[in-house]
């Protein structure tokens, strides 16, 4: 088995040496270990540092495209390089390199398609109580959406089998962590979590400038993903208040009419408003049905992309990786 450890980097010249130090040279069940750096538009000499430290492969974005794009670029490059297992770790040395053997063990044993390092949020000293609660809430929501049992949904310390990466398609721009879990759950891939520790922070997070920024970005990402992967349920929830309100107003009028209430004409406003609300609810529900049909077409497209990827990577010369993405 060939393992490639990919490290997305954006101006990580200072922390990259510590990240690369201690990367395992051998792992039981792994015959070949290589490293790959994704330079996401760095301007601090990250590439030069990586070259000095003997990194096996380097791919570059000409400008900063964000973590999700960097992950996707790295994963596709690893596939072309013939990786059987891909480990993703952060360039800021958040995760201990010594835990990689523990992380890939379920993949080597063919017990999982994806392994996620559980940072054990409650034990991270530099996380505030509010952030811990938000992390737990977000992970709970992702578990409900994906049908998986992932305790730490935002952890970036992960190992993927080749088959899993071939099937995943990243559509969000902010972070890949949540979407890959939801996709894996919908595709029936097996996800295993293993407990890991974290190193002390070396710099402030670039993904979350403050608590409000974190809540806004993660919350909007979760809402978009829910609407994207559960369109019928999403539109049904949106339609329900309109349908209920419209039905109650119409029933009120019918009840008064059946009881022979005098001056029934003054309740015709209930009919107008109730009918309008009910029609709006029906239209929203119809949009949900249409979106659900479109999601089935998306699933067929995903299967076609998966098959095309396998065919492309099976061709001679598919292992070639462009040095400048």
C-alpha cells in the first residue's frame, strides 16, 4: 500500500518544519510513504522551505483559493500519484505526526473508508466553553444530516482510502470537513473515528477570525449543505407553516359557515388570506419535489464522475502531476 501525506499550506514557512518533523518513515501494512505539499498561494517562502526539507511532491495555486480547494487539489494529485491511502494534516502543526500510524490502521485493516481524528473537544484547553458547545452542536447536526456517528466533524486530521476519494466531490468553498462527512454518509461509506491529541496552537486560526465569524461561516455552510443534500425535507419544513396557517384560516371559515354564523360575509377575508397562504405552501412543496428530482440527477452525475475518474487514472501516464495548479 502506498500512503501519501498531504499538507495544505498558506504561508506556513515557520510551522512547516515542525509539521514535517516526526512524520513516520514506516507504518505496518504500508510499503511506501510520501509527502505532498499544496501551496495555496503562499508568499512567505513556504515552497522553498518544503524543498529544503525534502518534500516529495509540491503542487501550487497561483493565488489563495481556500482550504476546500487546496484539499481537493491535493486529493486529486495524490490519486494521480497512485496513493492507496491519503492522510490530510494541517500545516500549522496542530496534529501530532506520531498519530498517523494510529489514524491509518483501520484503513490498512480494511475496516473503514474514512478515518477521522477525534480531537476530544472537551480536553482542548485553548478552546473557550462557548466554542466547545458550538463544536458539539455542529457535530451533532452533521451526524443527524449524514447518518454517521462522527464526534468531531470539523477535525482536519483524516485518512481516506483511494476509493473514498474517488467518490467524493467538494462543492463548498469554505471548508471540506463537513461536506465530505455528509457525502460519505449518503454514499454508504464507512467512517471510523479514533481519539487523537492536539499540539499547542502556533498561530491564530485563519479559518475563524473570531467567534462570530466562526458561527456565521459554519452555520451558513451547514444550512446550505442541508438544503443541498436534503432538498425535499428542507422545502417541506419551509412549506409547513404556510400550509398550516392557510388550512386553519380556511377551516375557521368553513366551521363558521357550517354553524350558520350570521354576517358570514365579513369572514371572507379569512378565505382570501388562507387560500393565498395555502397556495404559497403548495408552491414551496412543489419546489421541494423538483429539487428532490434534481438531486437524483446529481447522484447519477456523481456516479458518472466516479467512473470517469477511474478510467482516467487507469490510463498510462495518469500519475503525472502538474507542478503548478
